[in-house]
C-alpha cells in the first residue's frame, strides 16, 4: 500500500464511513496504530467504529460504566468494529470502503431501537416521509 502522511484528527476521525455500495456504516470513532519493527513512526492499521469504540476513550468511572454496558448489551461482540486500512479506498470527504460494512456495526443501535425507542408511544408510527 502507498505510504502517505496526513493529520489523522483532521482527515480521518469523525468522518462518515460508506461501504462498497455507498451505504452509511457509521463514523470513524478511533484509529488503531501499529509500530513497525526497527522503529519509525506509528502506522495507521485500522479504523474503529461503533459504540464500543467510545468506552476506552472515556476515563474514570464513566468509561468503566460505558464498557460494562457494552459487554452486557453485546456479550458476543464487546469490541468495536475494526476495519483494516487496506479496505479503505479513499478518505475524501468520507472513508469509502472496498468491502461491505462489518456485521457488528449498528448492533447497539438496533437493540436500543427494538427494546427502548420502539416502546415509546408513537415511535413506530409513520415513516421518514412524515406519514
């Protein structure tokens, strides 16, 4: 893969992720860095997305509560969705993937929709067209 340098916080973080079909697959919540053997600067190896990516970035009690909630809501997949940098075709203005989005993207949102938001009176009435 071609080596390029850029500001991760400006070019990558909090950008929309689009899968190979152009469907939204979340936002880039964090990045994974690796260090090459023999030294040198860190290299971005993966994009992390999903609600589980937030927990490790929050310190103290709030972070522990968030991580605990993610383990309970998604016991089979407690880690954030990881997208290898090799699967990214472009970073302008969104991160475009050459693959389908990871299956775990949106699991917490689906659970909240089905078990919490869907129970609010009127939540399932109508559609995006305002019906």
